[in-house]
C-alpha cells in the first residue's frame, strides 16, 4: 500500500536530531574522562594519545556545530545522515587507535554505530556502515601488525608483537563477523518495525475514514428520509396544478422550473441515500472482462462528443468475482466519470484488471488529469466535498460505501499535474459451473 504521508522523512529528521544531540553528549563524556585520565597521572603528562584524543574531541565538537548550522538547510537528509555516520566510523577508528589499536577495548563502539545507523538508514545503511567499520578495523590492525604505525599502548609496550598472526587474524575476523551480524540483525529489526509502522498508519487512516463516514451516513439517512416525502408531495401537487390551472405560458414555464428542480433534488437525495445506506445488493458471479467492457462501452456512448478523452482498457481474461452488478457498475462509472472530469482537453483514462497474490483481483482506473493536492486528499471521500462548479461531491463517498460493504478499500495515488490512480481489490472466485 503506498504511503502518501511524509512521515518517513519526518522520522529521519527527528532521529538525526537525536543522533546529533547524543553525539555531543558522548563527546562531552569522552572529554571528561580524558581530562580525568590526564590528571590522574601526575604531573599531568600531555602524551601523544591524549593529544590525539583532544584533537578528536575538538574536531567532533566543531563538526557537530557545523551539522547544527546547516541541518535546516540540507534538503537531502538521507545523504546527510550517511555522511555523519560515516564520519563517526572514522572517529571510532581514531579512538581505537589511541587506546591501543589491537589491545583497545573500544572496538565495540563500531557495533553502537551500526545499531543506530540501522535505526536511521535501515538495512542498507547498517550494511554500509558494517563494511566501513570492517575495512577500517582491518587496515588499522594490519598497519599495526606490520609495524607501519605504532600503537599508543597505554603501558608503553607494543602489544601486538607478542601475539601470533593467527590470533591477530582471529580477533579481526571476529570483529568483522560481529559487525555484519549486528548489521544484519538490527537492520532486519528496523526494517520490520518500519513496515509495521507503515501498515499501522494506513490502517489508522482507514479507521478514521470509516468512522467519519459512518457518523455522517447515520445523520444523513435520517434527514434524507425527511426530505424525500415533502419533495414527493411537492412535485405531485405541482403536476396536478399544472393540469388544473388555466394555461398561461408564463406560469407554465415557472412550474416546469419547479418540476425540474424537484427532480434534481430528488436525484440528489437518492444518490445521498445510496451513500448513506447502500441497499444490500444481489450478489452474482461476474466475469470482470465482459462486465467492465460493457460499462466502458456505455460510458463512452454517454460521454460521446462531450469529451476528447480516450479510454484505454486492459483486462485480464477469466477473472471472476462476486458482487452485485449494479454496484460494480456504479463504482466503475463514478471512477471513470471523475477520471474524465479531471482531464481538461485531450487526455487518457486507463482501466485495468489484473490478478493479484493470494487469489485477489486488482482493478485500477487512472487518468493523466489535474491530480489531487495533499490538502484535498484528506477530504475527497467526504460527502459533498467537491472542487467542481457543478459537482455533488457524492461520487467517491458512494464508491467508498459500496466497496466498504464488500470489505474492500479504495486506494488512491496522485501527483498534481500528472494524474491520479484509483485502485481496489476483490476476492477472486471460481467460475460458475
Ligand atoms: P464530484 O465528482 O461530484 O466532485 P466526487 O466525490 O466524485 O465528487 O469527487 C470529489 C472530489 O475529488 C472531486 O471534486 C475532485 O476534486 C476530486 N477527484 C476525484 N477523482 C479525481 C480524479 N480522478 N482526478 C482529480 N481529482 C479527483
Ligand atoms: Mg464524481
């Protein structure tokens, strides 16, 4: 199910803020412990490792400051997050280097980076960070083993020289495996979490829509009945009057107007009732291809001449469903009508059916019309919501009510200026024998 909210971006935004904040906290702690380390050894020696450590701390503070400065301006937060976390891996490598490389106990910091990268960047990001960490660790230990760099071991002796090659290799491999295992696991978990969240938010939207509709429907059904009866007496009385009263062309014209308007009102009321309380249909087995071909043909005939819209059908054959044919026609008709109305001048309306997983059939109606803005998207299913001069705003609410009664759901995807796609799915049935 497509996700139209900008939640994922928002999410990344907040998480990145947190990471930036925690990085400063961590660096402050590092500063504190470094100072304690320095002053615990009299007479406060400022040795090589401590110098590097102070340099690193200053660098991270400066970087954090820069991140905070440009954070609001950066458009592509994802790349920004990759860069920040990538730099973090180098910082950790530096920490490991000054705390004794091979002997350092800080290699677990790699795992911390991988875990939070998975929260921000999901599976791919955590894997990228695992690769970065492994490469850096491998190179660091190699360089130290071959004596190209000298580790600052805390007690002054060169620790790595006293280990056999196999032991060094073992530790490097273990660290790398740990990196990838953690990347895999945390990536998997965050991916799972993200999916569940998306599903939940779609479900939430759906419940909200259903609740709103149910409430409006109930209210409306009551009022509508109250309107229907007086309307019928009104139009009946006028019809009688028209026959009885002496013919006067002026009066006759007025009565015609009254009759026409009562007809319109009663059509509206009927439509509204359809939305508020769709009548239980007579369910039949329907073959989609033939049913939809017929509806499209009728629609084209009805709209002939008024539109320069081309309808392109693409039906999978032999898909059977169970539905009241009248309902199916209403749904398709309303969607086709909206699609055609969204197009100004020439345009293309597509109608498509296709088999889906788990024995479902998909039906999709698309257009390359004006599209729907985010603001309108919230309301298009509300009864009486319309952006058209002569619209009733009932089309989509009727479609919604009907599909709801078949336990299915209308999905919509739209890009302003590019077009809109409505789709829903129905359970497939076996053809009648
Ligand atoms: P109406 O067609 O009478 O306006 P609907 O309930 O059918 O009422 O549609 C409500 C609103 O949703 C429309 O006014 C329009 O703004 C929007 N809409 C529906 N379908 C489309 C579409 N295919 N393309 C663009 N906008 C659409
Ligand atoms: Mg409509």
